[in-house]
């Protein structure tokens, strides 16, 4: 019975530290103590429980970031053994960013992109209830370069949400192969795209890369606001200087 009580007490302590780590009302020092206790425990349940800190947002953003970075570093110290747990958490949580960073640091950027693409593949452009997750995934992809990103992000250029479409433009525009030009030209030529923000961003990308526009009458008559065409290349239109009226 004494041994059973010992095991039960240890499990209670484990659960108490997990609960404290994700309690926004706990003191920061206590959350940090629980994070270190769980890291020292090292069991799969303890380490997965540490990932729960990434789901918590406390009021003071700087303190929140500092605590998350501490948990991040403690998890990194576990090495390759933490990778399956990181992938499991990323699949289950909308706050996947730190888990993806762990995969990237301990494995490779290619593996991190593969994980992001796996998560994105589970999203749908028809899903109106997960726009934030789609945006966040596409923004994370925009921070990386990989030939798999363009085809994966392309369907989201037609998403119902403007923010998702804008994030898809960024993810595709960040890539260096030829695919971005074809896909973004299609987006620029989309007669249903009414967002001046998205069309303006497309104009910036075409101007920066000096991509020529085709001789398309509709497109040439619907250039992004603030841009002009010069020798077939989009250029930012010069801003008009304001006129100051001097009243005598």
C-alpha cells in the first residue's frame, strides 16, 4: 500500500505541476518552477504537458514571451526524443509555432515545412471557422523557402477570407522559383478579387521582381491602385504633391 501511495502521490504532483504551468493566475515564478520540475521529470506526459504553456497567453506580453522561450529551451535540451511529442502537439493545437520551431532546430527546415504542409492539408478553403489557423500556417510558410510551398498555398488564393488570401500571396511571393509568377499573375488577373490591399501587395511584388505583365486588356485597365505600367513592367506611380493654399 505504501508503494501504491508513493506512485499516486507522484502522479498527483505531476498533474499539479502541469496544471500550475498553464494557470494564468499562478505567479510567474511558480509557473517557471513547474516548467523546470516537469523537464526534470522527463516523462512523456510531463513533456507533453510543458507544451501546454504555448496555449496560454498571459496579460503581460514580454513576460509571456520570456516564459515561453524558457519552456522552449528546456524542451530543446531533451534533444531528438522530443520530436514525436512536438509533432503530436502541433497537430492537436492551434498554437503550433513553437512546436514547429523545435522540429526545425532539432531536425531541419525541410522537416518543419513538411509538418506545416501536413497541418495546412487538413484545412479547407470552404471552412469559415478556422480562418485564423489558415492565416497563421501560411504566414509561417512565408518565413521559409521550399518548392512544396507554392502548390500547397495556391488553393488558398481563392479562400473566402481576405486575410487568408493575403497570407497565401505572402507565402507564394516569398518563394524564389518560377511558380510564384504564374500563380500570382492568376491572382492579379482574378476579376473577383475586390481587395485593394491584396491587389496592392501583388503590385508591389510584381514591381519589386520586375515581372512583365501580359497584353491582357482587362488587366491593363485594372492595374492595382497606385501603380502604372512602364515598358510592360509595373511601377509605383509617383505620389501627387499636396497643394498648399496661402490665404492672405
